[in-house]
């Protein structure tokens, strides 16, 4: 029988032609380098090219032709021009890093090799690189040589994997094998300011909304320990079995660090697992000036740490590290005999035993290479500088009578609002200021709701952002507010 499709070997050879690849590669790298230059030197007008989802969808329709029509360089240029420009010094938006050039190029190598990191024989280099990176990060946390872990595709996956392991270990019930029906109603505690991935993890795990107990925060948006004690007692009274506390280091909205030492004391007293969500803030550990923000971190049972936030890596690359490495095998005790031959612990090199993912990118290569190529001092200086600059920004705001800080910034995240007595609705005013800036100006800032108030929010993550940029941003906000206030809708 004839096969339905005859693979045209000439077409295949052309698609994989190394010389065409070389030519296209040089061309694309030229385009990317020019783009980088334009972004860094603010020659791109806006760090966020404002558009709507509908308009964008029209620009990227699903009308693929059966024959080749696209042009790689043109499509690359289109993607570049319509995307957010994280290397632009006025990018102060979400917590995602302007990627480092060596790391960008490593992603090209990873994509070419496509060695999945599920089992050692599928990805020998990426597997051992992961082990070395985890060892390096674990030392920074202050964990001992018994610690172990792996890389995973984002803080969200890191958090749920940690909680799955915690449940196996702390509840005394093999929920993995027997299902949730065998366990008593379970509960975990987290600050009400924690990232939504924690709540989602709990609910995916069948804890229900009530099983993820939200603990009120203090005036700095850090977990309030007396509220934790109260919530803990209330939870026990409803016959739920608590098994973990998730401490934020730091929170997403305000960059607040929970009091890790005090939470660790609480966990020890009540035999609870302590997971630290360090997706954003664990990178402060590499700064000798700021590592004390995480005082007590070495007492955690597990910690997640995103390198695509404050270690300048392209996403995703998250480390999940366990103080006792044996516990890193507890989340999934499932056996796939075609993949795994021996007992879990003796197969440290078969990383899919411990990760949600089966196929996983060679994500470690970019961080391993960048740490070597730039040296670790480069990263510690960067983290220190971003924290310093955010504090200077905080002082600027404190010294301006028309602005109000939500709290003194602890990390490189800062929340503030424009205030004016004559304004009818300050929340609406902040929203409109932000929208107007996104539409008409070069800055990208976000907003957040704290209690009932809307605040403007910046993450100072770009090493090219200067004090002058931040001063300029305040002036722009001020002027935008004045224009809005001249309009009757906003004035009292
Ligand atoms: C504190 C915190 N935890 C978890 C996450 C989720 O991480 P990811 O986006 O890598 O899944 C975020 C993302 O912003 C975060 O800020």
C-alpha cells in the first residue's frame, strides 16, 4: 500500500538546510540586536504598545496557507514591534525580567537540542545542570547538603508541587494512592496578600475554598501572627486538619515579606510544613545587603524561587528546593515503568519522578551559562541596585505631598497613589491616570487594589531605569492627574 503522503525529501532538506539556518540566524540576531539597542536607548516610543485583544487578534489571524507564504524576518519584526518592551527603561510593569543576552542565546541552543529533562538519558546535560543549580541555590538559602530539588515551569507549578509533598508527609494519609476521601478535611494557611497560585493549588488539591485559610495582614501587608494564631484555632475548632503554612517572600502586590522566623516557630510548635513562596523575593538572597529580608528562610521545608523574575532569565525557570531532599520525591509516587526502573531516591537523575511536567525544556542551561559568563557578582549587584533604586523612589514619593505610599517598599515593588482633596473618586482617578499613561506615554505601570483603594504599582526590574526616569514618571502622573481633574468627571 502506498503511504498517503509522500514526504518530499528536497523540501525536508531545505527546511533543515544548515546554510539557510546560518543565514537566517545571522539575520534574526541582527534584528534582535538592533531591537535591543532601540529598546535600551528608549528609541521605541512606548514600552507597552497599547492595543485591545480584538485588534491584536485581527493582526494575527489563523489563515495559514498550505504553501509557504511567511517570511521569518518580517514575522519576527512584527512580533517585536507589537510586543511589550521589557528592556525599555520605562518598563515598570509586572514581575518579569528583561532577559540577558547570553540567556537568550542559550534558549536557542535549548530549542535546537530539544533534550527534554524527563529522564537522564533524554537530557544528560540539562539534568546535571539542574542538580548543580539546585545545589548552588540551596546553599544560598542556607540548606544543608541533604537538600535537593529540581527546576519546573514557573512558580505556580513550584507551589503546587511543594504542597502535594507537604500533604503526603504531614497528614499521615497517602492521599496520592487512596484519594482525598481517605483524608480528614484539610487546611493550609497563607496571607490574604499571597499570590493566587496558592489558593488555586489548594483548590486543585481538593481542599475547597475553606481549606485555604487566608490570614489577615498587618499595616505592611505582611502576615499578622496574632491573626494566624486566631485563624489556626478557628480552623481546628471546625475539625479541619491543618498541614502547612505558605509564607510569602515576598508578596506580589506590595513586595512584603512575611515574618519567616516567627512563622517557622509556629510551624515547629504545631508540626506544620513551612513552604516559602519565594518566586519573586528569594533572589534577595544573593544580595548581602538585602538577604536579611528572608531571615529564617533556612528553616523552611521547601522554597520556590523564580529565576525569570529577579535573575534576569527568560521564562520559565523556577527552582523548587526541599530542605530534606528525600521529601522532594513525595509529591508523586507514581511509577511509569517505561521511564523509571529503580526506586525513586536512587534515581535522582530522572527528574520527571518529581515534577508535574514530563517533557520539560532545557531550562537550566540559560541560568547555568549566565552565572558562568557574567559571574555571580553581576547578579548580586543587580538585585541590590534594584532594591536601592526602589527605596529612593519611595523617598521621592514620601517627599511629595501629592502622592501617598501604600507602605515603605521592602523589595523592588512599590505601590503609591496620586492624592488630591478635590477629587471625586480617587480610585477612578488612579485607573484613569494609568490608562492614559499606557495609551499616550512611554511608561508601563500596573495597578493593584489594597483594602478598598486602588494604587499604582511599579516593579523596578530593569537595570537601565534611573532615578531621573522615576522622577519623570511622577511628573507625568501629576500632569495627567491635573488634566483629568480639570475634567468635571473627576473633580468634586
Ligand atoms: C509571589 C508569587 N508567587 C508565585 C507567582 C507565580 O509564578 P509564575 O508566574 O512563575 O507561575 C508569582 C508571579 O508573579 C508571584 O509573584
